[in-house]
C-alpha cells in the first residue's frame, strides 16, 4: 500500500511540476506582479492615505484577526470534510493548511503540491483520495457561494428573508449532493470516497464551514471599508467577498490577480457606495480598499505560514516510505 502511494505521488508530482506547468505559472506570477503594480500605482498615486495612517490600532488588529480566522476556518473545513474517509489530527491539518496558504504566494502555486506531498508521505493518504478530497471541498465551496450570492441578489440582504433564503439554498444544495453520493453507480466508482459528501456531518462541515469563511472575509472587507470611512452596505460587502474568494482559486497565482479582479469590479459591484468623485478617484479608492483588505490576510498568513512550513518540511524529511510510525499516530480509519 505504501509503495502504491509513493508511486502515485511521484506520478502526480511529475505532472504538477512539469516544465510546461512551471513555465505557465511563472508567467502567471509575473503578470500578477504587473497587475499588483497597477493597483498600487493607482492607490498610492491618487488616493488619500490619511485615514489609514490615523486608523485605530483596534481596526488594524481586527483586520489581521479576520485574515487569520478565515485561514483557520478553512483548515477546519479540510479536516471535517475528510473525516468520514480518514481521520487526521486537527492541529496537523491546520498546520498544513497554513503552510499551503503561505506557499500560494510563491511564484509557483506550491500550496497544492505541499498539501498533497504532506498527506501522502506523512499521513499515508492515497493521491486519488486526496484529489477526491479537493473535489469535495470545491463542490461544497461553489454550492455555498452560489447560495449566498443568489440570496443576496434576490433579497438585497434586507429583512429575515435573507438568512432564511440562505438556509433554504444551503439545505437544498446539501440534499442534492447527499442524494448524488447515494447513487449506487457513484458509490461503486468512488469506492468509499463519496463519504466526503455523502456523510451528513462532512457535508454540513463543508457548507457551513465555507459560510463561516465567507462571513470572516466579509468582516475583513467591512473593516477595510470602515478604515477608509466608506459606507459599503452588506450587499456590497458580500458580493465583493464572494468575488474575492472565487478569484483566490485562480490557478495562475495568488499575488496580484485577486487584487486586480476586485479593484476592477469594485466600482461596479459597489457603485452606490463609491458614487462620489470622478472615475479616477473611484478607481483609486477601489484599489486602496482591496489592497488594505488583502494586506490583512497576508500579514496574518505569512509569518505563521513560515513557521508551520518549517514544521511541515521537517515532518516530510523525517517521513520514509518504509516507516509507518507517523501514519499510525495521525490516522485512524473511520
């Protein structure tokens, strides 16, 4: 079994780190730096930073706190979704998740590679189950974002209809995914991996956990708006946060792409809140807003991610294809 995992991991590594993929991601990273420069040039050259310099330390701390909370909640989602198939130590999943978030700022998006490497070599989870795990995470994330976006656009976040509609959409999404996982053909083809969606607790963790992640992102965006004294309404904050979360999945890189996408769309998604001033002023404030929001996440992730990465790399170096000591400590078959 261990030899099989090692062989699958080696094959996957060769595909993910092939020269063509590396070249594309390096180009994507360089383009991202250019896009980040455009955002910075607009924000620094045309926006007033007095409010940021005079911002309360509590607001800055709140911004960073929600940047950290989003990543921790994300780690809880990864742990909970995999739990029906394989139980891992929550604290280790958090460490791997923080390390992966740190590595996603690199020229090559090594976060996914590191996550696969750690769970395959240290936790002895097969590559195919890991990929199924990622698919389950992606499916529940998209279902959650679609539910929140639909509820926001329909109700405008006003009244009790908004939380009720979110609950209805999430329940419907959960029932659909749970039903699909119970189809005999799906169960035969998945060979047990459908538990990541078919198990009610795992499914609830994926949907509700992503809801909390998005709520934390909204709090960070709202805090950035308060620092700039912008009157963003709940609708604007939610739509911007959904776009930001969606843009973070960009395979070409984390740096620049998310900020540029948000800066480009903010004047349209939050048009009512940014209606004062000319188009250049609006673009500058939009860039300033997304850079502050993104900085809250980066300041939280980069130092902690470096520490957890050192821990994770040491664990990887200690792992051996012929040794199952680590795996026996961290894995309990469900």
